C-alpha cells in the first residue's frame, strides 16, 4: 500500500454565523466559511498585498456542538481536519467542490472567560491528581 496523507490546518476568521443542522439521530452538523489571509510582495511593488481565501468547513458531533454554542462571525479559530470532496451531479450537470471536515477545533477568541475558567479548572484538577499520585509512592524513610 502506498503512503499518503490528507491533513489540513487552517487558522483564520469565521466569515458567517455557523449554520447548524440536526440529523434524525440527534447528531449535529455545523457549517461555516473560514477566511485565511496570505501576505505577499509583488516583484514590481514595494508594498505588501494580501490575498484572502475562503474555505468551507464542516464539523460533526462534539466539535459541531462547540461551534454551535461558542463560534460566531468574526471569531478567530484554528481547524485541523481532512479535505473531503463534495462532488455531485444535478440536472445532468456535474458540480465539484471541497470542504474541510473538522477533526480538531481550537477557539482563539476570549469568550467571556468561559474557556479560560475551564482551562484553569482542568490544570488544577491535573495538579491535584499528580500530587495524589506522588503521595502513593513508597516513602523513603
């Protein structure tokens, strides 16, 4: 079997409020557009220019729930995922497209301290657990 890899990492700004769909089994799908910016300097210019690319993003399950609850237009996020084809035929015309299926989502906006507080609580729990584990070892005296 030949080696291959399909990994997409995007960091950008959400272009629209996410669209949330719920399937009959209760699972969620979140769809949004993500803008990424590339800065470049043309050969014939001293000024830097920017090129914006728009990416279609889809998330399912817990990532979709997080997007539904916390992500809005303008928020900065990082998405790690895989590139998926979105090819279909309608009325005899073939349509081609792609989207990024989210496998990992990182929220880069401060959202009223909610995630900061959650992160602090996790750190405190981990430290308490590590302290308890270190006390379980043999006492050297």
